[in-house]
């Protein structure tokens, strides 16, 4: 009974920590992306979609690289946090295994799809 109750409460407690970890992952992703772009193109700033002086290829390359870097950084930070929580409490912090974006108890019928 106690372990079952602990499993239900931990995702709710993990939510604020998950928010901080997501922020940290975003900051790490931004840093890595800037350095990667500088190493690849020798420029300080990556192109934006509304940059008139950049071509489609350059804009899409920047967007694809940024998306990949942010996804990897977020996954690395989220996984590190979840693993640390599991090691310290013995319980995985999300409602269901592999459910990255759902924190908290599963809602009724969430497994139906």
C-alpha cells in the first residue's frame, strides 16, 4: 500500500523539478547550438526564418540543427533527472514508463488509444 501511494505522489512532486530540468535542458541546448553553428558556419548568429538575406537551405539547415540539438539536450537532461530520482527513491518519476511529457497520475482511459 505504501509503495503504491508513493508511486502516485512522486510524479506530482517531480513536476516542479521536471520544469527546472526542462529549463536547464533548454539553456544547455541553446549553448550547444550556438557553439555548433559557430563551428559549422563560422558565424555568431544562426539564420531565422524571417532573415531576408539568408536562403531557404541555410534557414532550414539552422532550424533542423537547432531542433536536433534541443531534442538531444532535453532528453539527456530529462533522463539524468529521472534516473537520479529513481536511484534515490526507487520509483520512476513519470506516471507511465516512457511517457516523457505526461507528469502526474494517468487519467482514466489514457491507455485506450
